[in-house]
C-alpha cells in the first residue's frame, strides 16, 4: 500500500544516469511515482505526511522530496530503521527484517527520479492515496 502519484511535466525529463527500472511512463503521458506507507517512505525521511502536507500542495511536496540529501536519508536509516522488529499479526508476534541497504539504495533512486521530474517542471499532479 502506498501513494500512487502521476506527474505531468512541461518538458521531457532527462533521466541520464537514472536506473531505468524506476522510470515509468503512463499511457496518459504522465510519470508514475509510488511511495509506500511504511518505514521505507521517502516522505517519512523528512517528517512529511501524504494526509497533511501532500494534500495542501502536491507539487511543492514532491519538490521537497526531491531536495532530500543523502545525509538525511542515511540519518533516517540509522535512527529509524531497525534490522529486525517484532510486529503483531493478529495475536501472534512475527519477526520482520528491515533491509537497510535496500532502503538506502531505493530511497536515493526515488529521490533522484523525482529530482529529474521537478527539473522538467511539474504542471499537474494526479494521485490515488
């Protein structure tokens, strides 16, 4: 589960150096971006919420995400993500592992993708939250 965001830009973004697995062009000519609602959320790195700040100004929210630094991502991972935690599933505690290295790689990749979209000029944002 997560935020499904469709971003329309003024011009074609330059994705040079961006892993093609993250670049998704929709049939309606928008660019797809997804941010999960869990500890891997890019928004959580800087304490933002899709239920509050995103709804106020989606384009500004995405621009803020695009400006997240490597240091902020790494600090969040150190302070907020644990290697393993107990999660209650029904009445049973289940150990869940958090892959910190996966988070670091994906967060920086998604941030860089958003940065290219912002540089191309966001003109409209559609979403399903």
